[in-house]
DNA sequence: GTCTATAGGCAGATAGAC
DNA sequence: GTCTATCTGCCTATAGAC
């Protein structure tokens, strides 16, 4: 029934809303952007926004869901394409560096700062993002230790915690100054500590 | 003339405003608190707030100024009381752990997330905070290397960058979950990488 | 110094026409 | 799906009395 070709009605608008809102949140934070900002950028009205996303909270949820899914895809691609653990970590760092190079903060990093002001569903999604990232990192690190390309004392989970903390913190601080290389510098030191 | 004893008129009120506002910003962020929040907590009116701090931007500046001064005092105390570099770093970590234990984020860390929405004077103050912290850390690390208690490859500046990034990031992420020990865990790994 | 009163703007959100 | 029109509430800020 219904459609031979896809019903591409509002799908594009909904996606474009996410694109604009995502950028705004990554630059200004959840409490630093408004429906009016998104509407102005897309040249539609705020009433139209409410058609696609009933409220700011739902838009925020959709933002994290898509971001986390893309992140998971990127990690799956790394697992698929890169065999060696240390190189996987380099690729992981590249994801962060790309975000920063576009003048943005990690979506979930900036939302972590605003955590106490977020509606519960958004909080839970942010927490899940960090949990799954740390789990992926820990498995890569454990794998590297087994194969002998990484060596160090702490547990893989602790090392993963250090890596993700260092990357998020370096992004955070890098945006307050002119030197975006701060992230790369931090990443080099962090990864070096795993290969001694 | 005028006073034998100190004219402690509004001084206490101005300080109490800073105390309340500081807590609010460290928990909810600069864009997540209002004059009304502070006024309610102190049981005064927002009009009174404007007498002490003409606008939110000036209040924000005063907040960073006091916070940075306290931080500088704490670092000076460490330099005065603790001779050994590695122990100085432990004391530095304790400062962060104390903030987190009170359910707060580093004031300048949370402001870094909101950087793009801040008035220029606040931005500059945040940037200065990180610059001076990193300079202090780098000097301690360099000192530890000279005296032989620390040993590692990267420059002292790069190691300082890694430490402050890791601590800020760990605070940020720790607040999204139940495990506040995440900061301590990250700190252990970070400092361990400087003593190999 | 602190208050009442109020201005003026922007926020998120809804009803209903097209 | 997108619009106009509108609501209600909160925000920062000011004037002026006490």
C-alpha cells in the first residue's frame, strides 16, 4: 500500500532542525539556545518547531539519541577497519579533534556541565553516553594489553576513565583559548602513558 | 576619621550574595541561575542585588575574581607548606576532590562550557584562570623532574595540560553518575604516568 | 541598603486558520 | 506542515519611596 517511493515529507525539516539545534547546543549549551534561534536559522516559525518536537526537552532527547547513535557507528567502524588497539585509540582521538576543529564541544560534554538543569530523560541519555564510551575504550585497552601493544599498571577501566576524562576536559579548556592543539597535546600525553 | 571599628555595613551582604551565586553557578551554570534564585536564597529582593552588583555580568566577574584569588591562595599555601613536588600534586588534586565532594563543578570549568555565551570580561577571567593554573602545575612538575621525584618524556607544560584537562574532565563526567570516586581514580592514573 | 512597583523583553508553548 | 496570533511566565533591570 501507500508508497512506492519514500514519503519524504517533513523528514528533511526534522533533520535540519536537529542539525541546527545540535550546532547551537554544542556551541552555546542547552540553556544558551532557544527555539527562536533554531527557527531563525531555518527561516521557519517556532510554532513549526513545536510540530516536529513538542517541547525543548523532547528536542534535547532527540539530539542526544542521534549523537550517541552516530558515535556508536563511528566506534563500530573503527572496530571493523582498524585491527590494532593503539591505532584504534588514535582514531578515537580523531573524533574528538574533528568536533573541536569545527568550533564545537562534545554534545554530551557540554550537557554534562548543565546536568543539574536537564530533564530526567536527557540526564539518563547523557549518562548512558559516557558509560558506553568508557566500556568501548576499556575493551580496546584490554585488547591492547593482551596483544602486547599496550602496557601499564592500572585496570583497563581506570585507564579508559582517564582517557575520556582527559579528552573531554581538554576540549572544554581548549575552547577558552586560541590553542586548539591543546587537545592533541593532551591526547599524546594520555596515550603515551599507556605504552611504557 | 569616620570609623574606629570597621564599617561592616553591606559587606556581609555582598559576600553572602557571592556565596549563594557561586554555589548556584557551580551547580547549575551561569545560564542556569537567575537573580531571583539568589534573592530567594538570601531572602532579599532582586532590586537589592542590583545595588551590590549592577548586573549579572558584573556579578559573574566578581565571582571569578574571588574564586581565582582563593585558588591562588591555596596554591601559595601548597608552595609554602609542602616541599616535595609529588605531594604538591596530591594536594592540588585534593582541591578538586573537595569541590566535587560538595556536589559542585569547578567554577571556571562550568563557565568554560558556557564560554561562547559569556560577556567578554568574564571570558578573559576564565582564560586567565586556566593559564595561571597550568603555569603553576608546569612549574611544580618541572621542579619534580629536576629533583628526580618525577620522570617522564613530555614537556612540563604538556604534562600540566594533561593533568588539568584530566581533572576538569573527570569532574565534569563524575557529576553525571553515582561514582564520585571517578575523579580520584583519574587522578591516580594521571599522576602515575608522571612517575615511571 | 532595602524595599515596592513596574517596565520591557524574551522564553517556551498553544489554538486554530490555511 | 507551516503559518499568525496570543498567552503566560520568567528574566534583567530601573525608578523612586523609606
